[in-house]
C-alpha cells in the first residue's frame, strides 16, 4: 500500500511488460494512478468529489455524470452532478438515488446497459421513464457494503463497453480509501463540533467554527431568535457581532422583512435624529418634505444599531421611548408614529462604565440588555482559526477572481500561533492580503511569508520592530522555557500557560521547537 492507501496499479499486479497495447495500457494505468494519488491529498469532501467526477467523466467520455457518497453511521450523504442545470440538480439527486444508483448499491456490482429505457431491469424506474435514459454505467464505490456509487450516461457517443467498465471499476476501487478517510474525518469533526446542536436549530451559514465558546453564543441566539425582545451583543471589535445579529434576524418571525444595519459612530451628528427617526413635513416654512427614517424603513423587520455606545444622550431618550411604548416622534412631528421593529444593538465598549461616566442612560441599558450575548474573541476560540482562515481564503479568491488558492500546513500553523488583536476581521484581512501576494507570485499555496511579510528573515535585522514580530518572539521564548522547566510535559505546560494541549502542539510545530 502507498502513503494514501491506494493499491499499486493493476498493470504491476498482473506483471505486464511494456510492449504494444500492453505498454499503452500500462501508461494509462500509471497516469490514472498518479491522478488518484493527487486526489488522495484532498482534505475536504466537496473539492474531492468535484475532482473525482471530472476525472471519471474524462476517462469514459460520459456526457453526464454523478457521484454519491454516504456515511452509513450518521446517514449523511454527499453528491455532485455533471452537465445538469442548477434547476435539475435536486431532481437528479432524488430520482437517480432511488433508481439505478439504488439498484447498484443493492446488488453490490457494476450495472451496464446500452439502453436503460428498453432494459427490463430498469425500465420500471420513474427516473428512467421520465428521462428516457439510454446508455448507462453505474459502479459501486468499494466492496459491499458500498460507500457510494459512480453513475455515468452517454447520449450520442454510443454505449459503454467492457473497457469502460474496467476503467470505472478500477477508479471506484481506488477511490474508496480516500473517500472513507474523508468520511471518517468528517465524522470525527462533527463529534467534536460543539456548535452542531445549535446549527441544527438555526440557519447560521455565515458563522464559521465549532468551538465551545462559539457554541455558547449560538445557544443564546437560538434562545432569543423567536422572541420579539431587544438583544445586546457585546464583544471586542471584529468578533462577528453583525453576523450573529443577522443570524438572529434570519431565524426570527421577522426574517422575511428588512434587516437594516446602522452604525451609530458613522451617522452625521447634525442629522442623526432625522436619519434614525425620519422627519415630518414643516407646515410653516415648507422647508421640509416628510421623509422616512431608519426606524420606518425597517418596518416589520429588525433594526441593528452597531456601536450603540456612540449614540448621543438626547437620542438615547428617544430610543428608550421606542423600546418602551413602540412609538416615536419624527423630527418636527407633533404626533407620534407607531413602530413595528425589533431592535438589536451591539457594542465593543463597557456600557456599565459609560453609565457611571454619565455617557449612557442606565434605563436604556436595562432595556437593551434583556438578553445579552457576548461574542468570544479569537483568542478564546483558537481551534476555529484554521476553518476561519480557509473560509476567508475561498471568499477572497472568489471576490477578486483569483485562481483557487489553498493555505499550506505551515501557513495554518503560523496563523494558529499568531495573535489577532482585530479578531476575525483582522484574520480575514491578513488572508485576503496573502492571497493577493501568492497570486502575484503565481503560486497555488499561501505560505507564512505571505501572511507575515514583516517577519521575513531580511526584516529581522531592521532596528524597528513590529507588534506581531515581537509577540511571536515572546511566545516562542515563553513556550520554550516552560517546556524545558516541565521537562517537556505537555499537559503541565498547557496548564501553566492556560492553553489546550492541542494548541501547545501547534505552537511547537509553528515555531520549530525541538527537544534537546
């Protein structure tokens, strides 16, 4: 067995000597073997399936293709289709899964037909009758019980032959070890995913991570989302308070109505009242025409007031009235208006301290803090850094139209070892910058030098030091000294430094520390 679990190519097993057609067969097998080795390096299910399907479609000249995998323990399924429109994909998955693919999995062997529509074995399937399916080749992935199936169709290139059958069976047999590894990895991640119970209750696609600290915030969000109460989100800048506010709105009865975000620190002071509450028509001077403010524009939905601590004290009184009576006075108005809006607020400052300094109303704080939710800093959820980094890398490549980039293992370890004073936002900006650097150099992997250009060896000789470089140097010195003091007892080192053992191992690898 080789390093990723693939058997040697069948030509080697048969003892074929390179001569004539046998030489061509051996060449093709070697090419397939190398491509399967590359495929075995994939760490995520989705790109693995995409590359696998592209490979088997190319091998057979199929006009349409489909690969389905499933985890028999959890019941989870993954699939990908080729040459179907987006509108057809859901129908294809449902119909094919219960048709020929289902029969293949039940039989545990390859099914081949020149015309499924005329084949008595398959003509009774609804998917075959409705789609008038012709040449079909379907092979299980692995021996019984199969982990999934490869399904291929031809429209104009004629039927599949025995050579196609052998190629697909070889492909499927070699595909199983990597597919099984990814399924086991996914299963292990989900078992260690503290956020999973709350993700099953919430639509929270924009929230990345699986740490216990993040799970605590999602638990609170799941509690308050269906309730029409004010919520105060706290936490350092860049932790993701806006994303969590969006999750609360999207899972509330108001989800179909507007979600309107207002940053109180950027509203012009002279127009802040009118921007928030609107203004009435001035019947005396006719200087103003009536205009709706943010409260009116968010009617039926959610008004998210970010940086609420920056709201002037006089407007805090008007906001308090809105929360208490569900009414408000537009600028210049003599009669109140009825409000139909839920208020979510966020701050990265200590509002209790602001109350003591008479910069924030205590009664407003009580009204806003019916249900407080604190977003944890990145330092409290370091196990989420790798997933956040990969998510940010994909987003940056899509946003800038870059080639698909990946983070190298050394880059991931460097990210986990670094401090992120700006939290998730700081991390995302570093990834975006690094992606542009790597693309400019024509590389497919982001390396530590792209993430921390100031930490390059040439820069180390400069007299002026950066915060990041000094922090990393201090971390390395402290970790090395503590490991030596504990005689490399990782558990004791983790206890003294108030870190997890996993993080200690990541730091040791990132700094290249070796035991003497």
